């Protein structure tokens, strides 16, 4: 495609101007015959799980893209991941990018979609950001089937499991920001309509079914994990699981296609696998184990990303996903923007795009802490400075010099403006890091450690906290976890993405702070414990001016205003 200036065209206009390659040709680049893919039109397809090859996985190179603590707009991990994939292919490395599916909540809310930006995008952009291949819809249906079975059992007089409605922790889900549904009352209107009780909705990416899909190794594992979903207690204090309601097979039936990874393409016609979409501040923040393994089975390099800053997405990717799936990253890219470093140096929002070396000198402590954390996992990161037109050469050189003191290379990444051509330097730096063979991934803690010990390790080693406080409810929840024999599970922290601490106002590299575990949730099916730090919303609300108000579709079905 011709390349107009990104300053004159929006992301969607750039994506719509691209000449897409038929998906059968993208599959051919992965040595897959068109008869072996399940096509959703001309530009999307499902990949059968039979293509996953554990022997090939061990020989391939997994590259994780993460970031420093982000500003509300994000720092471009997806754009960098896609651009790096283009760059690696340009220097002769057979590479696939593996990403999460976007949620409609951010698409119509404030943050936008998750298909990259500028000339580093995956396409068809509109499809990916909207209904795509129906995976999110299938997850909603499976989740809400269990909700219906729970309430039906409470109403039933013949096969009643004696569930205490006051103890039910399972909620319905919908993939839309809607604060009005956080807490609701159901079953009103008399006996034909069920037993009245309090309930609520989570957003689909926060659903345990989403987490289960992302952690499952195969279809049988999916069914087992679905059966292990904890629902609540009986009136005589016995735990009830989804398998007690015989829900697992019916839920799995609804997910029979959703479990298969989705194949699309980048703007430059390279393979992209997109599958699963949990948030990183309240869930594990990474695509499915199956998608990552699929990419590694079909390519020599796989570039993948983990949500929000490295203290959230990367920590969970490494301590949960990699340990569970037996994955070993061979390189890690840490995305930084100069605007975020100005932010962490104390710049007001209006000054994010104003060069200020003194703010950079203060804000770089956030980046340095993330670099230190990456090294604790045995991974020496490559810093990608995601370029903006307002970056000054003085600021760039300072960051590069400070990173060099830590034996870390910092490379300017220009994927947004130049696509793969602007990412070959970063690609070469990543390949050099892989080929050194000095990165040896190790998890930060042993899953079998005491729960408080695991939390202490994350809080002190990753966040830099000096201690942890537990509320009375958290202590009670911990006793329940022990009663249910779940103490061996890894930790999936739920905390603000805006700070290393649980206080979003503590920017930069806070010191001498404590964190508070307010309560625990646990995903017995997905396989992790969730300490809640602060007030975390599993159902976001729309902003005062939703992004939906700037969208338009014409008589020919052409969409504008989607980002």
C-alpha cells in the first residue's frame, strides 16, 4: 500500500486503505493448507489445535513485550509488538505476533481498540475490534449458562443442591462498560420468576471463563477447569462447584469453536494469531496458552504482549502462564514512551508532550525499577522507546545512556510511523539478545509456598513495598482458601495499573509504602488466587464522553471514528 503521513490519516483510515491478502495465503506462510483452516470470510480463520507441536515449541524463540507503568492512554505495547513482528520478518526471521482480542468495553469507552496503531496494525481492524469470530460472545454464553443453572437449581424442588444464595460468588457477564449492572437484584415478580437474591455483572474480560480459556492446554483440560469453578456454599457449609451442577460439558460445547486460535494478518501481510482477552489489572492479562503455543509451533519467533505495566501483565505472564504452560521467553522488550517518563517525573497532563529533560531525569526511576524487575526473572530486557513527534533528541540520548549503565540497550521504535522499516533496529537488538543465549527464565516464587509468602515476594520484589496489611475480610477469605485446599495456586494480583503501589497517586518509583489486601477472590477453575488491593472494578463504567459518540457508519457499511 502507499504510505500517507500518519498525521493526516487515522488508524482506521490506514487500515481501510490496506490491500489485504486472502487468509489462505497467510496460512500458507505458516505451511498450512487452506483445507486445514476454518475460514470466517476472506480475511479471518480458526486454526485447529492439532497444529500445536511441543517439539517445535522448544526450538522456537518467545519474545515478551511489556512496558513501564503506563499513562491512561497506554504506551503502545500492541503497536510495538506488531511493529517488531514486521521488523523481524524484514530481517529474515519467520515471525508471528500473538495478541489478545479487544474488549468492546474500551472500544466504545475511552481507551479504544487493541489492533495496534498507525502502520503497525493487525487487520481487518474493524472486525478484530468488534465481534471478530464470536469468541467473546461464546464466553458470555458459557458464563451465563452457569448462572442460569445456579438459579434454576435454587428454584428446583427435585434436584436441589441446597445452595445458600447469600454465598454465591458467580456473576453474569457482558462485554460492555455498564456501571448500572454492577449490583442488581434478580428473581423479582413472584414465585414463577425464581428466588430473589442479589447478583451483578462483570465485564467479559474479567470472567473466570475467559481466564479458563486462556489457561487451558486442550479441550479435556478446558472441561476439567470449567467443572472446578467455585459457585458458593450450601446451607450446611459444603462447597458447590460447576461440576456439581453438571455444567462443564454444556459450557464446553458453547466454547468448542472459541478454544481455537484466530488467524489474521498484519498490515505488511505477516501472520497474526489473536485469541483470548483478559484484562491485566484484575486478571492475567495475556492471550491463551494455546495461541502462544500455536505461534511457537508454526514460526521461529513469536512476539507476544502482556497488559499494562510489567508489574502486572509481565509478572503474571511469567509467574502464572509460563509456569503453567511450560513456556520460556528468550527475550523481553520493555516499552517506554518519553511522555510517560515526563509523567512519572511530575509533569502535568497538559505537559506530557513538552520536552523536559529534568522531568525525564526524575521519571526514569520508574523505568529503572522495571528493568531491575525483569532481571529478577533471568531476563535482560531491551528497552523500546516508542517514538512520538514531540520526543527531543536530548531526552532520547539521556534514556539510552542511563539504560547502557544497566547493560540494557535502548532502541528508538518507529513502527507507528514507518511500520517494519522503522523497527529493524529493535528487531536486530532482540535477535542479538536471543542469540547471546544468556537469558534463562526463572519464576520468582514457588507455587507451593505459603500464600502470604507468595504475596510478600511480589509486593516486596516487584512493587518495592516494605510490608503488607490484611483486612479482617482478607483474613477470613484466606481461611476459606485454606479450607478449600487452594493454597498451592499462584497469585494473580488485582491492583491499579497506574502505580507500583496500590495508591494510583504514587507515581514514579515510590518508596517506604505498604500495600493492603482488602479481600481475596479465587479462580479455582482457572487456577489462581486473586488478592484485591484497593477498590477494583470488574465492571467498568463509560466516561463522560464515550468514544461511541465519535463513530459513524455510512450506507455502504464503511465505519469511521473507530480507534
